[in-house]
C-alpha cells in the first residue's frame, strides 16, 4: 500500500471515530443527527477514495445509495424536528409561525393591496 492509502484511510478513520464519539455523547437529538450525517458522509468519502485509488467503478452505485440515504435522512429528521418546534403543548395544535414572521407576512400582504 502506498502513503496515499494510509493517509486517506487514517484521516477518514479518525473522522469516523470522532463522529461516533459525538453520536454517543451528544446531549441533544440534533447533535446525534449531525453526527450520523457526518458518519454517512465519511462512509461515502471512504467508498469514493477506495474507488478512486483502486480504480474500481463498480462502487459508484453503492456510493450513490449511501449519499441519497444521508440526504433523505437529514431532510426527514429536519422536517420532523421543525414540526415538533411548531406544535404547542395544548393538545398538539399547530401554533403556526413565530410572531415576528406573522407580522412580516402581514406587512407584505398590506403592501400588495
């Protein structure tokens, strides 16, 4: 193996270890989501490095699947958490936009008249 293999895989392994530590120690759900997303990006980068250094194009479909999994997972969790933040504690009723956004929307509506 060349120096490029050892350097690339060492850096990716170190990043994966740090992401796993953040995943385990993260005090909030968002910390864990970011750590999971980072870990999936590191896995995709590892696959890309292996495909590039070994000149193996058969890993490209797996790389696409891992990248799509990371993207869809991040968007899904962001939408879930965003929905949780907009709900009140009174029976799960949606409280809508924050007050400043409602005022801004009202000003825009008045300007159109």
